[in-house]
């Protein structure tokens, strides 16, 4: 697993959170997706990204070459 993958997962979660906040502020519902569901899913995806990054940090031998792998 590359570190870039964990960062991308985290950023996708942040984008989903931004969408959820916008939906919640404007009270818009996009089919089954409302602000609450998007915020929940976004937070879960961000948590997954953080867990992947922590795993990568703990299992890598050289922290200097972390982003290059």
C-alpha cells in the first residue's frame, strides 16, 4: 500500500464531509443522501484514511522514504 493511497482516502472523506455540511446548511436532499448521511460517511472514510496512514507509519522501516513508496 502506498502512502498516497491513504492520503487520497482521507481527502475523499474530507470532500464528502464538505458536501454533507453544504447539504445540511441548505436543507437539500439528493435522493437518499442528506446532510447527516454524508457527514457520517465522510467521517468514516476520513477515519479509515487516518488508520491506513498510522498503519503505514508503524510498518515502514525508513520514515525518510515514506512518501516515495
